C-alpha cells in the first residue's frame, strides 16, 4: 500500500517590520538652553541681520534739511545747494583718501589711479549702499596692502586707513549703533588677524590707532544717535501729552454742556411730573382714563429723570466751569417764572436796586440758581408759594428764593430727586467766590440766600 503523499502546508514568510529606536532621550531634546548659548545665538542672528542680510541693498542718502538756524537765512538757490552738504563732504573725504592712497603705489598713472580708486570707491559707496561699502572697504584694504610699495604698512596704508575710518563713520551715522559695534569688532578682528598671520616683520603699528580712533568716532556717533532718539521720544511724548490735553479740554467742555443740559432737562421733566400729578385734582370728577393717562405721564417723567441722573452721575462729580456759549441770563427769568406758575407754583418776583448788566458768568449762575431753587420747590413743596428776590447792590448781586410749606403734603406725592440741586448751586457760587446759605425756615418752608460779588470795574465793563 503506497504511503500517503505528504501534505505540503503553505509557508508564510514573516513580514519583517523595521523599527527606529530613539537614541536621544526626550528630556535631552527638550533641554532648556543656557543663557550664554541663547546670548550667542542672538548675537549671531544680529550679525547676520545687520551685516549680511541685504548688505548691498540700495539705500540712498537723503538730502539735508535746510530749516536750521543758518540754512534758513540762505536764499532759495543757495538753500537748494546746501541740502547736498552731506554728499559733498563724503566726496571730499573720498578725494583726500584717493590722493593719500595713490602715493602708496608704484610709479605709473594707471597703477596709482587704480590704487586711489580702491580708496575712493568704498567712501562713495556709503552714499547708496552703506553696509556694502564696509565690506568693500575691508576688501580694498587687503588689496591695497598687498599691491602697494608699503608692504611693511600692513594691514593699513595711510590712504586705506583714512578711507576705512571715513567708511566706518559714515556707515555708523546711517545705521544703528548695533551695526556700528559689529563693524568695529570685525575691523579689530581683521587687524589682529593680520598681525598674527603676517608677523611683526610685515606690518606697521597702525592696528592700535585704528581700533582706538574708530572706537572714539563710533562712540561719538552712538551718543549722537542716542540723543536724537531721546529728542524724538520727548517730542513724541509732548505730542501725545498735547493731544491728551486737548482731548481732556474737549471732555471738560462736553461735561459742562452735559451738566447744563441736565439742569435744563431735569427742570422741565420735574415740571412735567408735577403737572401730570396735579392735573387730575384740577378737574372735577375726572374720568378714570384721564387719571390713568396722567399717572402714566408722571411715571415716565420720573423714570426719565432717574435715568438722566444715572447717566450723568459721573459728570456731576466733576468741577463745573461756565461755558463760552451764550446761556440764559436774568432777563429770561420772566419766562422761567411763567413756566413755573403753569406748573402750579405761585411765585412772585421782587427786584431792588439799579438794574444793570452783569458779567455773563454771574448772569448765568444767578439764573441757574433761581431755576434750581424753584425746581426744588416744585419737587419738595408742590402747591406751595414762593418768592424770588433779586438785589442789585454796589458790590455784587444778592438772591433770595424762599418757599412756604405745601398746603396739603399728603395730597400730592413729591417728585424724587438725586440730591444734586444744592450741590450744583454751591458749585456755581464757589466758582464766583460768593456766599450761600440754604436751610429750612421756621414756617416749614425752605430758603436759599446767595451773594455773588461783582467788582465795580467788571460791572462797568458789563454795562458797556
């Protein structure tokens, strides 16, 4: 019997998975850097930004402003020429460097002219590409020292020494102090490197003068930059302060207008509330609809007064000053009294002394004081009688507003007030250096007495 054929089971090849092991511990990757490391990184980033990024960008030198104390006196054409002064000075310094550098080269016009241009080109380039002029000056310095007859003057021959110093000065003026510091460090590094590489037999002792002179020049330029920035900050701060002062003055004027508007609106709303409250009692057997309508009018008037005082509560806390705009005067009191009489307050007016025109501030304050006193009488003593006395005396103006007790205190509910009436009157009197008393009378009423001083000269001017 044949042996059974062996069964072949399918062979599955295992899938090999490649895994990557992390050799750097997580805590090492997120390890905080030391302050020194961050300082070095920031310094290198600043070096790249100041001297490498956009090093040859086109930045032409602007013309000089001619609004100074000297240039302002020049005629028109001369002032236009004077605006090119910085460009002329740089070109003149470049010509001096050209002549000084040309004599360091061997005899021959072409050679000396080429050597002179090596000093002139970086100086002139500072007018359009300041940072690029610095790099060109370093390169021209090395070429000049290698090609000139003064091999022992490495790394700076007299012409390149002057040219590089001018380049450092002009570029420092046109850039910020950090860029000037980087240029000084690279210049120092170049000088020290030249000494180390070429030895004492191939250089003159001009590294120390370059380092010291350039440091002094750059320090002076940095101080100039600092003073100019400080002056600009002071000017900007003064501009902001002036703007804030103007804005504060505007807000004060608006506050005064708002307070005056509050006095007027509050008075009229009080009259509306009192009229609405007293109207049903003037009609015999009024219908319920009429009583309800007047009650609604009074509630709305009282609500409007409450909201008005709430909105102007902060405004009321500020000091008051009379506005310059025309305002009511004592001549308008008759209209005020007529309005009050229509509201149910029996009021009389008595005037003593020689009536004359007073300063606007006195007239306005007197009108507002009488208005506020009568408004208080309407609120707290509805239905009472009042008397307004105005006395023109030699030294000023006297006011007296007195009201009696209400005839039926339980009949009409007094309109609520915010308590600013007496305070407002005292503010007006204090503004004019006057005197004021406000107190209840023995009969149960209230009396307000005010004296507003008016100098004789001021009164005479007001009459005129």
